[in-house]
C-alpha cells in the first residue's frame, strides 16, 4: 500500500489554507507541517488523528521549504517526539545563524525597501527574533534520495519562491511534492532575499525561478501535490501559463516606464493599487524580480541616488 493523503490546514496568509501531506506506505512520512502556534499544531495533530496516525507513528518529516506556513510546527513537534527532518542545505543559515543572522536579514530588507522608495516601518511585516534549535536535521542537495512512505524520492533544488525550495519526485509513479514551486490556483511570488552570509550580491529570484521551471519541465511528472490548493496534473501547461504571466507583467512595467523614470514603489502603486500597508512588500518583490529580467534583456537600467533606486527604459 502507498497512499498520499492531503492535510488541509488553516493559515492567516492570503492563500487561506496550506497543505501538508501524510504519506502512508511501508513507513509513514509527513511532508510539511503548517503554521506555528499551539492552535495550528493542535489542528495538525487532529488531521493526523483523523487518519489513525499520531506523531509517534511518523518516521520522518520532509520540508519543501522553510517558510513559516510550511515549517512552523517543527518546534512543537520536536517538543513531543524526536523525528528526522529533511530540508535543503540552503536552510542552514537561517536555522543556525542566530540573532546575528536575524539582524543581517532585517538590515537587508530595510535597505531594500528604502531603495524602492517605500517605508520599512509601514510596508513589510516585522518579525520578532525566535531562536531555532531543530534537532536531527539532514540537509539535502540536488539529486539526493529521500525516503518518503518507504519509497525513494529525488530532491530537485528549485529556488525562486525561496532559496530552500525543493521538489520531491518519484520516478516510478511520477508523484511530486512541489511545495510552493508550482501552484495551480495562483502564480508564485519569487521573493527577494538577502545574499548568503559572506556574499555581496543578492539572488535574483525570478531568474532562478525561470531556471527551476525549465528544470522541472524536463521531469516525467504526473501528479503534483502542491503547498496550497488542489492536486493537479499536466504541469507543462501550468509552467507555460506562468511564463506567459511573467511576460505580461514585463509588458506592464515597460508601459509604466514609458512615462519616465520610476521607483519600484511608484511602479507598484501603478500595477497593484490594491496593496496597502504590510502587503506592499509582496508587490515590490514581484516587480523587482521582473525588473531583474528586463535588465538581463537590456530593456531597462537603474540609477541610484543615495539609497533610492529609479528605473528607466533603455
């Protein structure tokens, strides 16, 4: 027997729900954990109990990435059981960097918002420092095999949405746990992130995401088990749709810049007038990614005056 059971969990993010997956086979494995907090943890345990499973029945937890709505329950789980955790190696910095890493990341985002012409006090969600002390963690690299429900899944590193994103796929069945790399219901935001410790250049997540889509388009996948929304097939059609959406956004940005130089915040106001307060960061991140693409194509360039960056057409 090999069965994949979706566990739909509540989240306060705009998606409304987040998926974890219970994989039942020769072993019992949990893919992702849902949100932090006691209520979210209790909901996860109830979902497991509905299928006759307790935390002690699990053999391992595999994380598609370390965003808080997918990995938030780890501290509560490890307070009750000691389970192996599999996650991509790009999670090491955030898990082991301590307060110094937290401050480095905070400083980067403050600078990024200022460069956009936005207000760091108004336009991003501020997070409090929480020390992470995960135990029994195995760090994955591209091509590593991961035991899930007793079957061997291959980890494909698919950065873009986050630097720690992995897609886990089984060659025999074509099943794939995609996290937030591929979602049927809405496009994925390729989030701006700071450079790795010791590096000076930030990742360009939309360019990474497009490379990851190209990689995944070559895999013989059948059923996609995503981090949000319904299970789906025909991932190639979805990838093509997402690439078309990116081209449309690039065209929108070019049209806005025909009226002259703009900050990223000004472009965001034109493209996403419904975004206000803390949600503005989502638009800024989306636009910066597409400006990176347009810059690669030599369609735009930027000028910096102090901390402020403005883009114009070439």
